């Protein structure tokens, strides 16, 4: 599976490259449940990760490892379309449009097919329920803004059908929040978070083998409406009255 991450900052690309490399060449035994968090080293500056945007609570902030979820989302989709059982998956708090990008634009059908990890608390796991070993390989092309995840194994004849409800129950984001930042100069305004509409998405999957349904599952995602946040320097005029947090 090939996944596009154009528009990522250099630090985010660094984190994607380092995290993806953790999985290159790993083997998963027949019947094994693979834990993404268990296979990764600690996400620290000492291990080469950089600071980029992550989601913490109800804010998007700069933290070590921002962009690792591009890797977990790619693995989720690779396992999803390979027809392997997903045993643990957590969606992002809000719609992150990186995860709906295609090589030529955007496809909202990919909403609800993201997966976040926060090692070691939040994991992504799937099971190799085939009688064959599975080899994983990962390739990151920074110049082409793409990550490729490959599974190699012996086919047991399974096929995958899926459909999405599409984005439903859309909720408009709250009004922007303005906060004073003493580190900014007068009349300097900096946007530090971006709005996103809330929504619900249901994705269903049917895995068939030998002409019959082998198993079926569903993935329900609730995205919160997300407000834009602006910071401004002391003495800046014309700022809307801040709302209570």
C-alpha cells in the first residue's frame, strides 16, 4: 500500500522515516498478534525523533514524534486491505486531512481509516490468522512524499470487500480562540491550531475465503469538531474577545 504525506514539515518527514524503518524486515509468525507499540523503540530525541505537531487532549501541540501516526495509519490500511483481523485500533480525535490525501488530491472515502498510536499507552494490533509467515517491508520516499508498506506471504485465497457510510453527522467547529502570548511582538498574530468539522464515519469490511464469508467487521469513528486557535502579542488591537476555556 502506498500512502501520500505531501505538505509535511521536514521534522514530520524525519519521524515518518525513522518510525517506518522500525518495521522493515520484521516477520510475523502464523497465529501471532502483532503489536506496533511492542516493535518500536521509545519515541525520544535520543532515538532520532524530532518535534512536530501531535494531538494532546483538546489541542494540537508540538511534541516528539509528530507524524508517527502516518506510519500507524499506513499499517492499519495494509492489514485492513489484506483481510487480516484488526484487534486494536484507535482513531484520531479529529479529521486529519493528511490521512485522506491521494497522489492527485483527496478522497473522503478514506475518512475513518486512520489509526493513532501513543507508545506505550495507545497501540495498533492485528493478527496473522493464516498458516503462513508474513514478512513486512517499508519504504519512505521523502522527495515523492510517500510511504509504501508491503506484506509478503503465501495467499490463502481471501479477498476483501468494504464500504463506507461516508462522512455523516457533520458538526461545525467552534469559533476560533485567541490567546495572548508574551513571546510574540505587538500586532504579531500566529495560528497554532486549525479548525476541522466534527463527523461520524462507519466502515464495514467483509473478508471472503473459498467462496464464503470468512469474517466481517466494522470500524466506527467519531471525530470531534476542532477549533482554530490564534496567539497574539501583548498590546495587539482588534482581537476578538477571548472565550472562557
